């Protein structure tokens, strides 16, 4: 590429900057499932910078400690709660713990997910069930618990479901996650209509490429992962985690109070791109460096 005018999208403001006024979430409580690592932790920290109390939910004690430490590092209060979102009773207990320590949560970020690349023909029934159970069922159980408590209390609230762009397009190598994320997108739109009358907004947030140190070994093992990241994006750069956090804090805030049932994609226009001539198709098994399929 030799056009000197191709500069890509500008870099974001520095780490520590805020997209909303200081104190926008003072006195509010925000639950972030899967908030101890990666993008969830990045989102939690941006709410913390704006004054929120954070509830970090995870099955991993290590992840809970990491998320709580990141929130406390910016001067906010945090509670780590062990929770398996696949279990409705565990979800209810997590909400009870939030209410006991802080208050009824004002914001729920459904970020927890399970994912790993695998060709559909190699996918075991258990692998399918586990991912769908976490991504789709878990998101519903958490949303349902939030919605029931807010409707009963007559209090407004905001839910953000973290999705994926292959909810629209399909995701070769990720049939389990793509199907589940498509369900989450549809559920977001359905719940938004059902609960808007009660002051509960439901929206989606889809991240693009945001490299981070907490990616799973399965994801990191994909050949050429992160090779020439910038050149793979129309923006000519990858995203910074704080940019996703800023989008989440806006979407959950009163500044977005007339936005409901919407899915905001934060990916520098990457998923809409099309080439005049598509590259040669490479089967997913070859992309993953796998040999011929055998029963």
C-alpha cells in the first residue's frame, strides 16, 4: 500500500480519559459477568472510573481477584462473586450478594462467554451444549433475574449483552458460538420491547478486534492470529479496550435513555467490508491446520 493518504482512524484519547462526565455512575452498582479478564475487565474499569460500585462475577477465583484488583486500582469499590451463570440458583445468589453489599444493580453487563475454534464435524455434543449454555442460556438467566427484580421494585435499569458480528453473518469454525450469539441478539431485541415500558433498557454491544493478554490458548493457537492486525482492518488499527468500555458506559447511561433494542458494533467498520474480488476460499480445516476429517 503506497498511498500516503491512507492513515486509518485516529487513535483514541489516552487511558484514563472518560467519555462521560466524572461521577456519572456515582452511587450506582454495575454487574459485569466475566469481568475479571479481557474485555469484561476493560469494561468494568471504565464504569469504575465514573464512580460505580462493581460486582465482578466469574467461576474462577483467580479471575475474580484480577477483576477486583483492577477496579480497586482506579479507586472504586468492588465485590467478587463466584457464579456459574449456567445455574439460575447461582445467578440469583450473585444478585443477592450484590444487593447485600451495595444495592440492587443498576446496570448488568452480560459479558461472560465460552468459545473455542472447532470445525462443526469435529464438535462434540458436549462442546455444543457448554458454549450454548454459557452464552445463550446464561445471558438469559442473568437478564431474567435483573428484569424480575427491577420490575418488582419499579426501578429503571440497563442491560448490555456483549455479542459478536457473526450473529449476522455466521461464523465458520465457531458454529456453537455463532448460533448462541445470534440467539442473544434476538433476545436483546425481544426483551427491549417487553421491558421498555418498565424503564429497563436492553441493548447489545459487539466488539471488533481488541487484542488482550487474556485470550484463551485455543484462540491464540489459530494460525496467523494477530499477524498484521492493523492491515486486516479498514481502520488500519485494532481497538483499544478502553474504547469498548467507553461505548458500554455511554450505552448504559441516561445519555442513551432513548436507545433500546439496539446493537452497537465497535469494530472500525471491519465486519461490513467487502472486496471487489473475494480471495480464494480456504476450507476451515485448512485454515486451522487440521488434516482430513476421519470418523
